[in-house]
C-alpha cells in the first residue's frame, strides 16, 4: 500500500481502512469471456482476464465489432 501511495499521492488522504486481496478469476483455457449477455439488453460481459485491467482498452475497442 505504501508503494501505491508513492505512485498515487491522493491515496494518502483516502482514509483506506483495510486492503483485501481476493481470488482472481481465470477461465479454464486462460482466455477471457467477452460479449453481450443473453437476455439482458445493452449488458456486456468482460471477465476472466489473466492480467486484470491492463486489457480494458483493447477489449473496449474490440467490442465495437460485435
């Protein structure tokens, strides 16, 4: 947390009470699941990324082709 505060000084004033490191979701083949959710209008799923938010920009750009 100290390292994060060095990188993002605004975190020092955020009054963070605790940090939780939970499980990371992976798909069996390590490929993410991306696409519209059946039965829910305008709702998209983008889960199971092995490296978290680092893929967000690419997935957002790619999803326009669906």
